[in-house]
C-alpha cells in the first residue's frame, strides 16, 4: 500500500475522560504530515479502552506512514511491533467489565484468585506470550504451591476454580485482542488424594443424614443458631438466603426467598450487602414440621423480634465468621462427621432424592436449574436405579 503520510517520531497521547452515557473513554491524538502537501495534520479518535487506542495508533502508522529520521538523511518504514498489553494491564480492563456484570462476591473471588495465584507469575507477560509451555509451567507450579501456612497444597476445588477464572479471562482477551487461549492445551492434573480430589458431584462423605444432624442440633443451647442451622438442613437453601430472611418472609409454613446476604470481605465499615439470590430465582417455598417446631421454639425463647429487619440477627444479619465458628464448635461438641456449612444443602438434596422426589421439584425447592441439579447430584439418581427396577 502506498504511504500517504510521514512522521518525525512515534509519539502519541492517550487521554482519559468520563462521560455520562458511556463512562470512561480514551482519546487518541497524534501528528502526521501529508506526503503531497507537507501540511501537518492532527489525527485521533475516541476508544473504550487505552489498549484499543494504542493498538489503533500502531495499526494506522503501520498502514499509512513513513518515519523520517531526525537528521533528514533518510527514511524508514514506520512499522513498530504491535504491542499487545500485558496480563496486568489487560486484567485491569477485564475487571472493569466484570464489576459491571457480576455480583460483588463474584468480583471479590476473582480479584483474590488473580492477585494471589495468577498475576504474580503471569502478570508481566504480554497476551501473545501466553504459550502452552508458559501456561503449563504456571499450572505445574500452582499444583505444587503451598498455602501461606506451609501445611499443605491447595485443594482440587481451588485448582479448578483458579483455572476456570484464568480460562474466562483468556477467552475475553481472545475476543478483545485476537490472541489464542492456549490453556485448553495444558493437561489437567488428576489429583488422587481424597481431600484434594476434584469432584463435581457430592459424595456420601460430604453430607449428614437426619440422625447426624439431630445429634448436632441436640448440643446447641442457643435457639437462634439451632433454628438457623435447622433451616439450612431441612430446606436446602443457601446460607446467605437464610441470613437475609425477615420475620415477614415467614407465613403459613412457607418462606419467601428473593434476596441474599453477601459478605464484602475486608470492608470494615460495611462488611455485608443485600443482593439477589445466586440464580436470580425466588418465590415462596414450603418447609416441613422440623422447621416449624424450631421456629416455634425460637419465637418463645426471647431472642425473636417480630419487627426486626432480619429473622436471624435483628437489625443486622448474622456475622459470617461467627456462624462458622459456632458451626465448628457444635460439630466438635456433638462428635459428628466434619462437613462444611454448604454441605447442609447437599444433605437436604440427598435426602429428598432418596425419598423419590422428582427432578423438577428438587430444582424448585432449592431454586436451582434442573441442569445444575443433575450435574451435581446425578450419582445420587444413579444409585437409586437398582431399587427403582426392583419396585416395578
């Protein structure tokens, strides 16, 4: 292509500014000279990101410009190497998008994973330098990486989460900068130890049956926490959804779920916020006699406040760290199997599946999709196939 302009240097400016409608934008500006007339011309355009503005400049001078050396003794083609952003700078752009489209808890999870496990090793690489070999070295280091305590490696679930977050970032980078995502070429580790085994399903070791939960509940001398944990076990709702309940949400043996309490981590002034449920689904869901009995005991205990903002906690929701500390304390006191609080949800689903509850009803009770229920609990349905055939 015949060059139309000449330039004395490769200098350009990108200035940021904020608009009401489009938010933060970037204005590219640089000088060129017309080849035929010698007239100085200012070029420029507005872009959504700084990186896009920089790359537009390099594209322009590559196609249309000749660089004239300062001493006037010659010319050379103005074809600088196109500079893709580093992972660090692209990550900042990526998180700006994520913050607009995701819940704050998801944003915090991604920020934590990137800052602790991805950026320290890959941050200085440019996007086009993330080859299969580079990503394989990063992956192998992370698999063997010790926690800060030095006691053990990270779990399979943390490894899976970190890889998924990086993959989503690389897919976004591919759409923005036309760079390949080589993470799919990196072989996954098969972690053999029971604790670190990557398992999308839920095994029997992860749940309690009714006898185990009742043994756990029998040692709880606080009606508030006894009712709270009873809700989790016998309704299968997520912890934040039960935390967000108000007394007015309870009526005629049903609970109305349309919100969730989300932790804001290290934000001391406002450590929690009210958000939509994880799936955005809500509605009135019935609960059984175990929950009714626990609620009645709670109402008669003196801890219950009909006019409080939150059913559990009063004017403020329960504190996450306190809930986890209480849960651990009661588990140890009762001498029951060690599970996570979220596994109370899995325990509920396991019980109702084994009781013959159909898939659409299971999904409705826990406000999840049928696809996700099958993905997580398919092995429980498969385990019932034998008895189903025998009962024909």
